[in-house]
């Protein structure tokens, strides 16, 4: 069995090689990073303890898999280009793995709205944001309902913290708080707003109990894992 430091050394070599390939790919117009690097470079770097601003910078970050990166880092502090990480966490709800230029624009917009414009070169977008009005939201957006959120609770599902939300659109949605991604499909069944949500363990299974509004008037029980 490999010792921990041997594993770290191996991951460091892999990470260094992938980063060298990345730097080469970023010189092309447009950049042509292989999908493996875009999805897994951060995992190798994290295992090697080298996930830092050589990777977390405005030029490379727009190409990376936001959900994987969020899951890897959780709420831990990271060594990123100043201002970039706050902008990233506010942009991930609009992240599109297939559109790095759009991701770069979102990063610039969020950074400018926070008053911390990015000074390093970014992924080419064709245009750049020089100023914007301050953002109204100081918090991170996980995702949205199609109408107002009426109820929120939290739970632990398979060892991971999640938020459970009920909306005026009649859906109940589950969000992974580490990755910022939805868990499964929205739970549907209420005919009107889902105005109350609560979680409880029933027969060893985590369930969510929801209450509908005036139009619906029902109470429903959902298995949080299977829906």
C-alpha cells in the first residue's frame, strides 16, 4: 500500500503535467483544453495540495467544472487570485461547462459588482466589463424557483448538508450546499404553493414533510433520497 506522502508525490507529478498541457492549450485561439483536464485537474491538484492560484485564476477558471470544484473545496478558504473566489461563488448558478467565454463574462461582472475588478488576463470573450452598478446580493445564489420561495429548511442527506426549499411554483427542490447543485429533479405534486417544509427521519430514512397553500391544502411526505 502506498504511503500518504507517496500518493501526494504521484498526484503532484500528474498535476504538474496536466498544468503544463493546460498552459499550452490556453495559448491557442480559441483555447482547446481537453475535457479530462477541465473536469479533473482540480481533483489531482487538491490531492497534491497544489490547488492554488496557478489554477484558480481568471484565465483558467472559466474552463473548469464548477460543480466538481465546489464539491472539492466546500467552504474552505482557497488560494485564488484576489477577488476571484467571491466572484466565482456568485456566478456558479449561471455556469455553463460548454461556454467558457460566458463563464468568464459572469466572473468579470460579479467581480466588478463587488468592487474588485479582475486585473489579470481572462478567457477571451470579445469584450470586457469596465464598470457596473453594485450588486444587490451579498450572498451566493444556488438556483431558482420559477416563482417566490415560500419555505426553507436544511438536512443532511448521505452525509452531505442540503437545503430543501418550497416554492410558489408548487415544487420542492433539494440543493447540495457544498456543490451548489440541485439534487435530483424537483418534487412535484402540490397544486399551488408549497408553503411549509420540514425534515425528519422516518423508519431510518430522511423524509421531507411539505404543506400546501390555500388552493392545495394537502400535506405530503417525500423520501428525500429517492423523491
